[in-house]
C-alpha cells in the first residue's frame, strides 16, 4: 500500500517531470553525438570521456570569466579536440576504434582528476562557480502544475530538443546526410562515386565531440553550477545504449534518452519518498536503477535494431 501511494505521489508531482527532462538532456546530446559518428561508420565510445572533459572545462572557464556560456563555448572546443584525436587515430591511422575511445576516457578521467587541486585548491569537488539561468515561459506560469514541471527550464534543454530535429534533417534530408549514410553503409561504393570517405567520417566524429561536450557542460554549468570528479557517471555509455535503442536515428535516440531520464528521475524520487522511508544504507542501490533499465532494454532489443553495415570498420582507400 505504501508503494502504491508513493507511486501516485511521484507521478502527480510536477518536479518529477522536470527532473526527467533534466536527466534526459545530457543523454540526448551525447546520443546524438553517437548517431553522427556511427552513421558515418565510426564507433565512438569516448563519449563518456568527452562529456567528462566538457563538464570540467565549462566549469573552469565559467570560474575564470564569470560567464557560463563562455564556459560552454570552451567545452565545445575541447570536445572538438578530443573528437579529432579519436578521428585521427581511427580514421587516418585506421586504429582500433574501441581502443582509441577507451584511451580518451582514461585520459579525461586522469586529466580532470589531476587538475582539480592545482586549479581549485582541493580534490573531489569544486565550489559553485555559476550556472546558466533558467528561462521562464510566461503563458505556462499561469498553471501551477505546468509552471513547476516545464514552465522554467535551462535553455540548454531547449537546445537539446532542437538539436534532435536539426540532426534528423541533416542526416535524412540533405546531400551531406546522404553521403554520411552512404559512407556508413558502403564506403567503397561511396568512394567510387567521388565521396571523400575520410572527410565525411571526420565530420561525423567531430560532430559527436560537439554534442557530447554540450551534454557534459549541461551536467555542470547547465544544471548544478559546479564540477565533481567522475561527474559523467557512465552517462556516455547510457547514451550509446539510447542510440542503439533508437536504431541510430536522432528521433529514436531522443525517445530512448527520455526513457532513461525517466528511470533516473523515478529512482531519485522513489528513494527520497517519505512514504517509503528508504534506509540510507540501501539508497545507493537506487542509483543502479538506470543501468539496470539499460541492460534490460538492450538485452530485449538485441537483433531488433541494425547498425550501419560498415560501423566500426576502418576504411583504407
């Protein structure tokens, strides 16, 4: 009975829906990055590391300049740099894409952990340095439920959802998108038709760096205003799962990200519910809930989705 009442309390609480959107936003950004990269045939598991670096760099430059948007800008630049390293290793030198991505994750974890104390004077977590102000939608503020759920959100949430439809249009409605899909399916055939396979793949990987770094910047200056060590917390891997569940389609990846955002918000609300009185020792178990949902969903959809035919296969001209 208590569980039933707790569920009613959660689903009638407007804060739950705002939390769902907030939890889904970094996943939307990063999963779109995965779609851009893998549509052209390059696996990029470095999304986790790029998100972590984006979160860290955005806080550093927000602290230095006092402007969170400048922090986001520099996060994107660093994300581009990390994505270029992955592209250089896996496209130009035809290295193992999983190894390259793993190396970048380890690099991001090492660099952010090492620089915390020299820059901020202490390890673990920074002070609040500032965040992007939320935007109110006036006509929604008249309704209490809508006002508290979607009436006042970070502008980066709107950017994330707008990016979904921009990505969909680019991939499915433009000549560039046709070339991206051709390179991801059959790079040899695309090459014989005059498509620069390397350039198209570089574009896809660099776009993945832009999107993943925006996801990381949202985690820090878009949401809480500070940085803590290992802040990405596996979201880059969940974003890859969202991309797979979404069948390498931007709109599908968005819906999958919302599902995982819903599961994270649900776990957070459930463990904090006064009706259940969850013991503090068992609360960390609720943090596993989004990952459990990820495993169940991926296991259920294996074989029902199809990656680009040349995904993960280096191309040699």
